[in-house]
C-alpha cells in the first residue's frame, strides 16, 4: 500500500516537472519572438533572410512541448526527454543560424 503511495507521488512530481519545463520553453519562445520583432524594427543587425529562416523553426520547437504536455497520453517519464530534445534542437538551430550579437542578447 505504501509503495503505491510513493509511486503516485513520483508520478505527480513528474507531471508537475513536465508542465513547468513546458512553461519555461514557452517563455523561451516568447523571448525568441521578441528578438525577432526587435530585429524587424532594426534594433539588431542580423540579416533579415537569415532571421526569417531560423526563427520559425526555433519558435516552433520551443512551443511544441507546451502542446505535448496537453495532449500526451503516454508515459510521462518519456515526455521529459522529448521536451529536452525539442529545446536542445531549437537552441541548436538558433545558435547555428544567428550571429553572436543576437545569441548574446
């Protein structure tokens, strides 16, 4: 009986951690969109074509975890790895395509 209680606590903790991580990636998407808008206004000196190619992919990968947390029906232990994969690939796209001035911002 007590073993089941501990497993339920771990499951609930895992779900809360996944929701919090998805929220953090959502905030990262908001920051990326803000950088994109500031570049369109001329605040940054990044090539518009390069920015318009890199940002949609990065933002989409940052928003994907928020969607997955809502619709995921499988094992929540696997979801945390999917969320981290989305975040790492999004960061890799933005870092490889954008200049150092924007990455530092």
